[in-house]
């Protein structure tokens, strides 16, 4: 019973990235994002799970958006208007953070 009380819920973030995963600017951004989260006490795999989906162009945004919503994240993160609009078509309950 005590062990169960100490377990933390793993928070899930769905991140829909417009560029390809190999894009140097995106790599730099995700590294900085993860570093800042660690500074704030959020560690990947311990208390947060970030599920990245890399669109590599607008054509792949819709299926990836649907996939992320089906993972039932606590919050969705996007950086383009196109991705935000598409995500909104799949959920009205999961908060969408636009950067």
C-alpha cells in the first residue's frame, strides 16, 4: 500500500513537430526543451513522457495528429498554425499549447 502511494503519475505530452526529425533546428529545439524541463523537475521516463511525431511537411500532419490524440496525452504541443488547426479537429478536451 505504501509503495503504491509513492508512485507518481507519468504525465504525457504529445508534440507534433512540422519539420523532419533530422532538421538541425528541430534537434536543437528539442534538446533545449528537454533541458529546460529537467531544470523544472520533469525528467523523461520518470515523471513525463514526451511523444514526438515528426511531420516533415504539412501532408503528414493529419495522420500524426490523430495518432497523438489516440495516445491520450495530458497536453499537446505544436508550433505551427496548420498543426494546431488539425489537432483541434481531433480533440476538444486535450489542451493544445501553441509555441
